[in-house]
């Protein structure tokens, strides 16, 4: 007969103050035993006691803020010698089955100490405890102990050692624990790397430079940021010019929530914005410009209705905000076409022509972590870019799924994110960027190596996008060949829809759904280029039902960055006389005639049913887009911004007059009436922009509803990068209001979310 019990606690329970919490709880209930970390999670041994069940209940009810318990398994335990106390014992090894914790924003207790002149960590830029600070960005391998992190280079001073060893202390086993005596430090350098000041003086001089309009490169938790005064248009313009970023919006770090104006008509939205900004993830949150600080330069997000704001997420950012008391541009520290710099040496090489000063430190960044980006929709947080604060949190699979084989999915070429699928969960990698850049490809391979080492993950197969020209496709094939494992090609839009199904817990037993996948481009199951599809989908197969018609992309990839090419292609395809269009006033006739011949002969003009290119065409036709865009989705964002200016009182009249311009024929959108009448429509620009959104949602919505009726399906999925457009998404939801509509929430709707779908589809073929 046993004389004790074992509690196996699984979930996010390492590096979050869980063992001292258990120790304190055990002492509260007067229990005897021990607690330890191992690669499976947390292991608790207790002697038999009437208080054990109260203790187990309290584990879940009073869980530390960064911890998340997935399950507690209880088994009998036989003590060789009964303990006389409750102790914390050293971590064990074994096969990895626990979760790595994302970096967490500085907690209030540490902020209080940071600005307390009597505290020994006053103004110390690396203050942290078990409830906050770097985790994912400093880890080299599991279990999460100091020797396996970049803090191993900084031996404890006696005081920090005592805190680290005291279970009653807030910093017990806080692996990044440090102080000015023994920890990392900051210094200020010029663009040649010459040291100008260290520690407190470095911070003071950096803040003085920011107030004087200078651009400062600041080393953070997961990479460098480029920082300047967000009120100073001259500084912002100089940053844009040097970074070759003429129009893409810049994120702004506010000094506090009081800088956001509370809207009189939407208290719930305001409350959710504040809750998200002040969460442990501390992401960038997109908010309407009308509630952002009025002092912000117009150059922060030109031509858009939203601006991305964040609060300080680490101690150094808190110090910068406190010392300057101004909103600061906080944008990724990278030159155009490169990944953000992670090392001081990289920063000086890459940013030497952009920043005037460099605020650096000597703690190594092991893993890149960009700022996450979210939007609040219908009172919920919707992910646009998932990275710092969220990665590598595991995503639980639908409860009815069997244990999955170990599959590595490599995502897409744009906004690359990979996925490790194993048993009952998926680990998504950080946002890396576009794989056409060599430095991004190098970071992908480095991240894959680190993740597989941390999670002791050996894939049984590799899932890749079906497009044969994708870099991720080619990398996946090479890795599979090296490891002698199968590679499984997955259709792009099938992966989009399955990712959304999985995050919503949709089971195989619930059957197929209708999916509307709208994006720029994806490889279709028939070998053609898709981007505006209505599909019948389950976890194993996908069938195209209908959608947008295929239109030429004159110049191939050039059509993705020159919207006027798509405008021309749509006119040439759907009207009888493009020569009579206003496009001839915007683009030289000789250029159009050359393009016309190329399209007619099919020269470098692949056909694609791309919704993204349709948005480009419409935006250009309304004069809302530059001749060449400088960031992906730029033309579409200007079109949405214009549409949002349309007054709600005009909707009914616009629909009554022009609601018939985009009919459906044979489950495909007919664009001929639309384009033949578009230029003659007597509406202003914002009204025409809104009309386009309405017509698209109506026509594709009709196709989806017809398919749902034919197949007796109640669930419709909306996904793909185009659904970052909140107006279009709302119009679709209104159209489909008698159906269950699923949209991506915890994963991006764009290509940053497809790796999960790839992995799950591949698992059904294993």
C-alpha cells in the first residue's frame, strides 16, 4: 500500500514561478514532500494527508500569472523514507513534453522597483522576476535553467544568488535574475561603434538625443528597434528616407494608456484595447486614429485610418518612455530587405546609415522575436502578426484528435512561420518574414535547429506548400531528402482553411465546411494560380466550387507591386475598349499597347484568380494607389481607408442604385458588368470604394450560401490575407448571418497562419 501520491503537472509550468508557488502552497496546507522540474513539466511528491485535495484544487485556482496548467495526473507513490519538510529539488532530464514560456512584459512589482530610488535595481534596464522578463529569446535548450540560457555569462552576486535560492522570494529561480553588480549593462555608441557613455549616463544621453530629433537604434529583448520622436515629422521623414520605407505604417510606443482617448460611444472596445496593451504579451494594437494621441506626426501611418500603438514591454523601454515623456516610433531595426539585427555587430553594419546613435547591451539574443500585432474586433483580440509574447505558446488541437505524428510544416514564402506538430499540440515558430531574402532563410534554418533541439523534436515527415517555385517548398524537399523522410505537398488555400478549423476546435466528426479563401496568390490544386476561391473542405481534402475569374498578371511578379498593371488587365479582359478608359490618362499609351500585346500572347502574364490583385486594380482605378507600392497590401489598405469614410446614411441608396453590378454565373463572379460601368458611376471616391467592398461580399457570399445549401453545410470559413480588411469581413458576416462563420483569431489570417493547416493535412496522409 502506497504512503504518498505523485502529481504530474503538464502545461506552461516552467520559468513562471510555479515551483515556489507550489512550495508556498504546500507550506500553507502543512504538507510534506517535494517539487521538481523535469522535461515533462513539474513533478510533485506528497505524503498522504487530508489536505491533499485542497492543495490540488488550489494549484489550478491560484495559478501564477504566466503559468497555464493543461492537466494534473495523480498516481500512487511509495516513499522509501518519509520527508519531514516540503522542499524544492533540482531539475531532472528526460524527453521534452513541457512548454517554453514566451517573453513577458515587465510586471508592476518590477516597474515599482525600477523607479524607486531606494531600490538596488533603480533604473536597472534588466530588472525581472518569475512573473516577467525574457524567456523564449534567451533559451538555448531545456530544461529552462540559467546554465542553458544567455544569462549563463553573468554569474550571480551574493545578493542575487540569495534571491534565486529563496523559495519565498519573488525571484526564486528567475533564470534572468540580475542586478547592476552582476548582470548585463547598457552603453551608448556612435554609428561607428565608438563608446560614448555607459549605464545611467548612456540612458540620459540617448533620451536627450531622442528629444533633439535624433534616430537611435535600441537593442531590445528579441532584436533591435529604430526609435525617434513620433511627434517630429522631420525625424520621422528622415527615418523613412534612410530606411527606404516611404509609406508603410510605423508602430508607436506610448508613455501610458492615458494617451489613448476614450471614445464616447464604445466603452467595450476601449476597455479591450487597454486590456490587450497591458497584457503580459504587450503587443502592438491597431486603434482608430481618432483615439490616438493628436500629437502624432501625420507621417506615422499616412493615408490610413488606424495607427499601431504599444506600451513599454521591457525595462529599457520603460526607462526611455519615463525619461522622454513623449510617444516614440518603435519600428523594427532592419534595413530594407533584411531581418532585424540581433547582435551589436549586425546592428552597426546594417543600421549604420540609418541611426545616429546606438543604445546597446551585452546580453545575447538567442531567438529573434518581433513585436506582435493585433486588432480588436467585436470585443476580441485578432492576431495579425504572432511573435513576441505569444510564441512559442502551444496551440491545443481539437479534443477528438488522436495523437498526431511528429510533422514539421514550413509555411509559405511570405510572412514565414513554421510549425512543429506532435501528439496533441502544435508549436508555431516566430514570424520571420519573406524567404526571398537570404538573411530570413538563414534565420529560418537557425530557428528550426533551435526549436528541434529545445523540443527534442524529430519529424517523421515534412509538409510544404504545393507551389514548386516556393523557396519553402524547395527547403522542405532538401530537408526531407537529408533526413530520409517523406515530404507532403499541401495546397495553399486548403491549408488556410484547415488552420482556421483547428484553432476553433472543429472536429473531423463535424464534417466538411465551405471555405472562402481570399489572398494575393496561392498554388491551386489544378496547377493554376488562385487567390479568390470558394472551396468545399475537410481535414483531408479540398474541392474548388467557384470564386473569382482568372485574369492575367502582366509582367508576372511586377503585377504584385505595380497596381496599374492589374487595372489594365481587368479592363482588357472585361471591357471592349480599354483605350477609352481613364487609364490612358494615367499610364502612357505606348506602355499600355506593349502590355496589351504581351497579355494577348500570354507572355509573362500568368492567369490568376487573385483577390489581392483585384483590390489593386480597383484602388488604382480610383486614384488611391501609387504607380508602384512600397509594402504588401498598400493599395488595398488605401482602398479600405477610403471605403470607411463613406457615410452610413448613404449605404441604402448606393445598394439600390448599383447593387447589381457584380452578378454570379455558374458559381463564378462575373466582373464584366462591373468594369464596363465602373468609370461612369456617379459616386464620390469613398462611396465607390465602399460599393466595391459590398459587391464583392455579396457575390462571393452568394456562391458560398448556394454551396452550403447544396451540401447541407452550416459552417463557413473566411480566411486569407485579404480578410485583414475589417470592412470586407464585416460585410461578409452580415451576408452570412444565418450561418456559423469562423475566422482566424489566434493565428493570422494571412500566410503567417498556414503552417498549422499544412501539418494537420499532412498528418491525415501519414
